[in-house]
C-alpha cells in the first residue's frame, strides 16, 4: 500500500453535512485547530484528536464507531498491526 487514497468528489458530495458544520457554529474552533495543524506540519496529535472529536460529535458517532473509523484510518495509512501478510485487513 502506498498510503494514498483518492475519494471522488461525487462520493464525498453524498455525505451529509451536519447542521453544526453548515451553520458555522464550529468554524472558529476548526479554524484555530487547522492553523495549529498547519503550523505543526500535521504533527499535533492533540489538535487532530480534537478535530476528530468535533466531527464525531457532529455526526452523532459513538465511541465504538469513532474507534472503528480510527482503526480504518490506521489500516489505510499502513499503520495497522491487523494487516495480514497479503495486505488485507
């Protein structure tokens, strides 16, 4: 795996936008966290975790659902210890 994945615009466009995002309610928090992550060149675990928390809460995800998504991201990035020798998850 090369760690690069492409998500087609039309596929992403099918995802619902939570009202907290659409209303701009989270914009100040997300903008500040984004600036932190950019300044740290993406290496700020606390800021990344907070963005994940805001997104999960906005979508109404449970802790188990959030953990499953985190596991999937680790797999996509090739960091999962659950990857078999044939590259399958």
